[in-house]
C-alpha cells in the first residue's frame, strides 16, 4: 500500500478537507500514475453533496485525471514509465457482458466501477483524482497524445468524452443545426466538437455575459434563454440540442426548438426530475435521449481527434485548497470553463 495525500468530502455536504488515503500495491496489469492535474466536474459537486443519494463517505472526488506512469505491474504492457496518461470516470467493468465486449463499458450490465464513490471487486471504496497518485488496471487507462497540454487535457476525460460520444453516436455532421444548452464545462466542449464537425452551433445560455465567449469558442450564434423571444424566434430550428444543464429546467421549452425528427440529448443530471409533455415529442416526431460518458476506445478516439484538431479545454488552474470556493463559483455559473486542480499544491 502507498500512503497518498488527498482531499475529501468527509460527509455529505461537508466542505472538502485533507485526507490521507492508501493506494493498493500494483497488481499484474496495473499502472501506477503520479497525478499532475485533475479537472473539476459538476458531477463531483452532485456526489460530494450526495444529491444523487447513496454516497460513500469519506469521498475523494475527481474523474478527469492526467499524470505520468511511475510504476507498472509485472504483466502490464500497454504503457511505459514516464508516459502521459489519463483516467476518466471508471476504472473497471465486468469485461464479459455485451456492452463490455462492444467497448461501451460505461453501460456494463453489472455496472462499471466508478473512479470514485464506488466499490471495487474487493469491496474497497474507490477514491478519485483529488489526490497525488492512483493505481488503475491498464485496460482503463488512456494515452494523452503529445501536443495537448496536460492541464488542458484533463477535462477531456469527462467533459470531452461526454459531449463527443453522443455527437458521434447520433451522427452530428457538417451543416447540422446544433444548440448547446448551458455553457459550462461540458457545454464549452460541445461547442468545440460541434464546430470541428462542421455543424452550425448556437449557444443557449442563462448568462448573457457569456455571449462573447460563446462566439470566441467558435459558436455561430448565441441566444439568452431568459429572453422569452428566444423560444419564439428559434422554434423548430435545430437538428440536435445538447443539454448539459446541471439544475432542474423545463425540457418542454427546449423540445419546442427541435425540427421534425430532431433529437435532444440529455447530459446534465439535475437532482430532481422534470415532467415531459407527450405532445412536445409527438407533434414533430422528436426524440429525447440521454447519454453517459463514453467507452475506453471512444475516449482514446476523442483524445486523438482533439490532438488532430488542436482542441483542448479552456481552464482555470486552482490549488487544491481553493476547491470549496470553486464549487461555489460553479454553482453560480462562474467558471470559464473548467477548474483544474494542480496537484503540486497537495504535495507542498
Ligand atoms: P458546469 O460547468 O457547472 O455547467 C453547467 C451549466 O449549466 C452552467 O454553466 C450554466 O450555463 C447552466 N446552468 C446552471 N444552472 C442553471 C439553471 N438553473 N438553469 C439553466 N441553466 C443552468 O457543469 P458541467 O460539469 O458541465 O456538468 C453539467 C451537468 O452534466 C451536471 O449535471 C453533471 O453532473 C452532468 N454530467 C453528466 C455526464 C454524463 O455522462 N451524462 C458527464 C459529466 C457531467 P449557462 O451559464 O450558460 O446558463
Ligand atoms: Zn464528470
Ligand atoms: Zn460488462
């Protein structure tokens, strides 16, 4: 076991504070990773505050992990010491079900093993990337391509793959009209991917102050959702809506913006359900779907796509002890567009 510095929510809704954890000794196929940076996802807040229920405390959040390989298990062959690597939202799965065989481990029949707030095959709690070191089976580790700065790569491991995966699965293509709802960590990556795929991207945001940023990110248009005219003006105009809003909101209002056969993709996980009117779907044969992160193979494909298209997250690097303030800022929509923890601040 190796003693590792970390930050944890010691109980639901408690501010995060230091915690010392133990990482396992590497098993045959394990990779030991010295964590350089970890992105801060809104899912970290939902879970640290136990908004989804069933939280395991103390909880060390963090599933946008990048760092370097510092040791390998005896049979690990995929990486070598010094490689830049990443770990996303899960660290294991059953490896036997149809989804695991199809490379969609996030939909594993028996449930993927989440990077934190889960239990591994031995029943031990998993601890995430708000820490200096992690030990992960090589089959669940990603290679970070040269050319993407490591701190800007971290958010790709969740915000990146979560937006890239449904765009690929549902076939967003050149010329499609795509609305991105909520310009946060996920939303800003959705804009970048949509633009790279040749779509005509409109940002729909509660924050008028993000108009300039949205256009600078490459969006073709911006509309404030606080303005009732927005919903009249844009009715029936999108092929896809990518909804990354973290708080409860009226899905029906956004569904009205889809064309015939248009598809609204839910990514955000508000803590309470919202009713959907059948008519909002029936009248134009619209689709309302959801999507969960992405599999290991597609995550590597996404990272390679980012390297090829010079895509990375727009970030604000923070020290570990700034995390509680960062959470409050995210809840106010005040993040441009991902906080990334520099774990050097945990070693000091
Ligand atoms: P984030 O950076 O905090 O961004 C969320 C954005 O939602 C905000 O920036 C804000 O954008 C908008 N928003 C917030 N409150 C709102 C409200 N009351 N009404 C309307 N819009 C509001 O969060 P994130 O890290 O991108 O995560 C977004 C959601 O996706 C979270 O629920 C998270 O748990 C979930 N998630 C899901 C997956 C998955 O696999 N499906 C993966 C990762 C995260 P504007 O200021 O532009 O309005
Ligand atoms: Zn996440
Ligand atoms: Zn499985």
